[in-house]
C-alpha cells in the first residue's frame, strides 16, 4: 500500500532541508542519507494525515447518519400525530351521522303523524 519511491517534490524538499542543515565537512553521502531520512519522515507524516482525514470523514458520515436518523424519527412521530388526529376526526364522524340520522327519523316520525 505504501509507495516505495517518494514523489520528486518530496525528494527535492527533503534535499533542500538536508542541505540547509548541512554541517561543515559533511560528505555528500551523509547529506543524501539525511535527505532519505527526511523523505521517510515526510512520507510518514503524509500517511498519518491520510489516516486522520479518513477518520474525520468516517466521523462526519456517522454524524450525518445519526442526524438523518433523528430527522426520520421526528418525521415518523409527526406522521403518527397526524394520523392519530385524522383517526379521531374520522372516528367521531360515524357518531355524528348516527345522531343526525336519529334526529331525522324522529323529525320525520313527528311530522308524518
């Protein structure tokens, strides 16, 4: 999974840092070894940042999922309340019709007599 050869930009940056910290009398080979160590450090840093970014992304997705689940449960509760209020109106309708029909029969009975 890891890239065995660092990018040219990383190599150039590592060489610049190694040359900037070069001591008098230090050989080119030593500077090259220092640059390789810096390259490994940069590669390790980039790898750690990728892991952190992945973890942040996972956490963000988890929070979005939790938020969506909460919104869905609130929506479901709203639907239950609406359906409950609808059912109370529909359950009173037969009683109202029954009373009206009795009143109608009673009125017809007394008028027809």
